[in-house]
């Protein structure tokens, strides 16, 4: 627990929204779980890939960005849609996204479940379209 600034068993509740994919997940989960008081709860939202093979292909990322454009236009207007499309189709962003899938930083649902079940026995999962949530309650002292 050398890298965290807090004492063990200090928190009743820990939440992470899409931030652990840039860490060593196995280490981060263990360290976070040690910060929970007995009976505390941890909720982690994590980005998933539904198409790991396709998500490493740059042109697929461009097609995905274009596919999302009408939904963005309806929700946010044309100007914001154009900004989002320009960002999502930018070569540097596409390379970054492809590399994250290729290196396993963006996980499949199966690898997510395997990792969390191994480190946090008894955790519960909720799968959503492009993300998964894990909920874990730290064991209470007897």
C-alpha cells in the first residue's frame, strides 16, 4: 500500500468512475480495497470494449465516430456534433484508443469479471452498453 496517501480502513465508501483503466488494475483494486473500513462499499465503473478485434483497427474507429454523429446532432446540436466528430476522428485520438484496446487497458467484459472476481471475491456486476460496474462490500468484522 505504498503509493496511496491514506491509512488502511479509512473510508466507508469508495467510487471510481472510469479512472482505473490508466492504472495497473490488479494493484489499484487491492490498494483501494485496503482503504475500506470493514463493511464499507466500493463501486467502480469501468470502460469496456465490445469489439476488441475491431476496436484496434483505425478505420473502424472512424466509422464508429461517423455512426455516432446523428445521435450527437439530435442531442447537442450541429455545432457540438461537429466538434465531437472532429475529436473522435482525430488520428492522435484514434491511435490512443486503439493502443488502449491493444494493450488491455480497455478490457472486455470477460476479462473485467475475471480480474475483479479474483481480487474481490463476492463482488457483484452490472453490465451496461459500453461500461461495467462492480460493487463490492468489504467483509464485516465478526
